[in-house]
C-alpha cells in the first residue's frame, strides 16, 4: 500500500495499516514528515508551521491506541486554555478548563456575560459531547444514528439547528456580548474562511464548550513531536517512510489503482493507494481521463478554486509581549506567570469581521487584523531559542493569496508586529532579534498547497450523517483501491488524526473490487 503525504493524517492511516500487518510505504514530498503539524528549524529556533495547540486528538484515543508515548510523544497541559482580547476597550476573557473558574472570572468582569455563558454551556455541552463522539467514530449513517440513540438524542437538535444558522444568530440568542462572539469567530469560522454572519458558521459556537470538554495540549518540543512519533510508530511496525519524493499522479488500469508515479519518473506499484493531500489535486489533475472517475472529475473541475488566507509570523524576542489588557487582569484571576501560557486571540468586533469577510473576497487583508498570538517557549522551555530569548508566533487570518501587488513587500508583515505593539507594549518591536513570515504563496511553494489553501472538510457532522460527498465523508473513490484521507475529508482540519484512522478502518474492512493478480501490494 502507498500513502501519499506524510502529514499527521497520512501517518495515522499508515500506522494503523502497518500495525494490522499490511505492507505500507509513506511517500512525502518534503524532506521531513509532518506537513502543517511539523516543527522546523528557522531563525535560530524551533518553529511550529501552524498554531501549536492540539485539542481534538486528545479525545480521539489515537495517542494511547498507537502507544505514541513509547515513541517520545508527551503532551503539556495548557491551562488557562485561551485568552481573548479585542482592539478596543472590551474586557479580556480568560477560559480555563474548569467551567466554574471561567464563570467566576467572567462574573468579576460582567455578571450579565457570565449568566449568558452559563446558559450557553447548558445547551452547548450536550451538543459538544455528541459531536465529539461522532467525529471520533467511523462515519456511517447507522453508526452516527447509534451514537445519537445512545445519548438519547441529547444535543442532536442543537447540532442540526446550529449547522443551518450563523454564529452571530446562535450566540446572540444567548445574550453573549459582542466581544465573546468575536473571539468565538476568530477561533472557529474565521479559521474556516467564514464570517460570523455566514449560514452554517453556527457550529463554530461549539468551540468554547469543546475546549471545556476536552482541554488543550501541546507536544513537548513542538507540534512536530506528534508526526515524529507517528513516523516512528509506522517504522516500528515494518512500514517505510520515504521523504523528498514528490508524487505526480496515480496509476490506474482497468478501473483499479496500480500505484503512483513520482515526478522524477519512478513508479511505486500498489493495489491500494491512499492520498492524504489536496482532494482537488487528486480528483481533477490525477484522475483526468480516467473513465470510472469521469463524473466525479467533472464535478470537482467545475467547482471554483479556494484561495488560501492565513499567514504566520515567527520572531525571536528578548521578552514576551507585555500587553496592557493582560496587565489589567487581577493577579488572582490570571497570575502573571500564566499570561503567555495559552494562545491569545485578538479579534475585531463582529461587525468588523463581517466587513472583513467581504473585503477578503476583494483580496484585502482584514483590518483590524485577526491574530492568534502565542509564545510557546513560556510553557515549553525546549522551544526557547536561547536562555535569554523567547519564540513569539503570530498567526494572522484573512491575508488573501491574491493580494493586489503581491506579498513581496516585507513591510506589510512587519506592520503586524507594530499593530501588536500598539496594544500597550511599544518596546516589542525593539525586542525582535530575528523574524520570518509565511504567507499563502509561501505555503503554496513549500507545502504544495495550490494557491496556499489548506483543505478542510466542508460539511461537518450533518454531511457525515448523509454521506455526502461520499469521497470526502466515506473516503472512497470510483477507482478501486484509491482512497482519500486528510484535512479535506471528514472530520476536517486541525490536529485530529481521525480521518487517517477512519480511512485505515475502511481499507481493512473493505471487500476487494476488481482484484488482479498483477497488482502489487
């Protein structure tokens, strides 16, 4: 079997298959595995390619199931789990794993907001439990129905209702203030590319509840410790991981996958191929002219491309940013040593986010920006570039690939640091010792993401229940032996691994179609 793509989903799939005794080869284009979950050497530091917080994989059971601790993976608890700030005079919101501690802090700030948050959790927590169960299970209509039945349908009506509504509508109905709604959008729908008023963004309202339910963790040594442990697991079970080898297409004969073709002309024969890459590349570029996939190819080819819209700035600094809103939080609510433990969300107002969604379609960067700020070296000393410096990471949402004039001007990215410094730390700019930025064109060039877009499953639980589209929710294609996995398939983006595990299960339980004695394994 060949798994194309050594991101964490591809590696999870490979690990389960290898553990089941299958012959597995993982082929990764980059010189190291991990994809967007990797940690790399840059600017004299160990830098996470994307945000370092892991949530859903903690509830998936994959870490224990694959015994990844034996391969060096260790998680650090992040608590408080998040801090939310705005660009105006809105109060800070500190979310702890403990519901009561979170509510106590909210009550000190705004009793009305605390009461609304409690009403929200009363409805959201049962729905979050249901979604966590469904997204951690194998997606089939009977399986999802059975999970809902076991829970006596608790949360089911909420999930179905919120999936059709907007985040503004859902959270506004509980009386939550705009500054809390803005934080929920930045951590949820904005990451998916949606504004808070977009139909279907309502499921993003589960974010606060989901973190209370599961918690937040970070792998010691950086996000890349997870794919490193997965690769070690694959090898321990006899699998092979090949890096620096870019796949240029799938070989298909008589409706059956026969292996993959590398861009250098080499071929790897296999009767089972799993692609953990962009589904559009596979279905449009690689299956062009393949008769069994003609209808699927036509549907995907006619759909508009999606442009990437996220950037990330990393800097080596002499001290973490000293933001005024953090200094204003009483020490008994947030001790100073905890200021930079979690990711700090810095959000425009909901109205500004709605306007920014329209501006993004015109190629404009969100202004005010949407920031996800963390200083991972505060919680994890292994991430410190040196004893006298820290690593600052700033993920910037809604920075369109098709920016008028392009991304060659470095002053645009540098202006994000100046905007961050404007929140009460004028010395921040002078504290920078080195820095770099990754924009959508950089992700396209370095991670083979067409137009810098990181795919994400578009449907959620409701789409998984209906099994549409089948290639994304059930991982199968019309080509026998060709499967899809990865962030573009159910349950979606983020550090999860469930897609890889689900695809492995589908393969291990599949009945062969069009078997051929000439196909390699």
